[in-house]
C-alpha cells in the first residue's frame, strides 16, 4: 500500500451527485490555514450550494440530484470528515432530458505556476440536451458557467478558504508532503463535449 501523503491545512470536498441513477463526483480542495477544518465546512458548503449549485440548477435535467458535500481533512490519514447537507438535495430544474451521463463540460483550474502539479479540472455533466449542439456546448452557456465558478472562487477567498489545486505525486512518485496551490482562474479550453465513460450507467460506481 502506498504511504499516505498529508496535505497540511487543506480540505478536500467531494460534490456527490446522482445522474440517471449513477453516482457521480467532482472533487475540489480548499485551504484552512488561517482557520480550522470545522469552520471551513459550512462556509465552503454554503458557498457551493448557493452560488454554484443554485446557479446551475435549471441547466441540469430532472434526473440530476446534488445529494451531499463530503469533506475530508487532508492533514493526516486519521483526520476528521464532515458531511454538508444544508438545503440539499437539489434536483435539476430543467424540463428537458439530460445529455448522456458520459457527456461532460470540462473546466480547467489554473494557478500562478505551470506544470501538471499546478492545474486541476472538473468534468460537469447532466446538462439538458439543448445546451449542446453538434457536440459543442453553447458559447453563452460556457461563459455563464465560468462566471459562476469565478464568483465561487472569489466568495470562498473572501471567507478565508482559498480554492486550491493539490499535488501528491511528483515525477511519478509520492511526495513526502502534498503541495497545495491557490486557484487563480477557471477556464474552458474548448466548448466541445468530452467523454467520461465510467459515468455511464452500469459501468462506473
């Protein structure tokens, strides 16, 4: 078993969805160096639910549900966890069906440094059919999503829990201590749809 790589002062958040009966997660990281893990959970959880989830709710189809936000303190292998469920679950408000589970919009998380250790991404799915035409998400929709995530970035920063990219691997080997770097921008390098095969029903978990 690989050794646990601690990331001091950093929390992981798993946004847990159900999409057409399939379990789907997106992972993000946040610093609590100037506060505590316990105080981070409601602040980041509330910001995600209010700014991100509510802003995207009507773009999700009716078979999409944000069930919970699961937080883990990465400072040690025995660190605490917490589940945030205030105002959850949230069900997609779109009246049309979703695009297939495996069809995703990719968001890239940028930092002030270059290299694989200093960038991250999320694959967003469950959007209604009319938001992508000929395998391209609408430019206006992509711009709206980027604005929402930038609003979220600024909100958690103002609360004192800056959004991070975390690296536990360097040159193919585990680091002794993980590196946590602040996200400075959110981007979409292409509006083309991308595939997440494991999210299709019956394939992933």
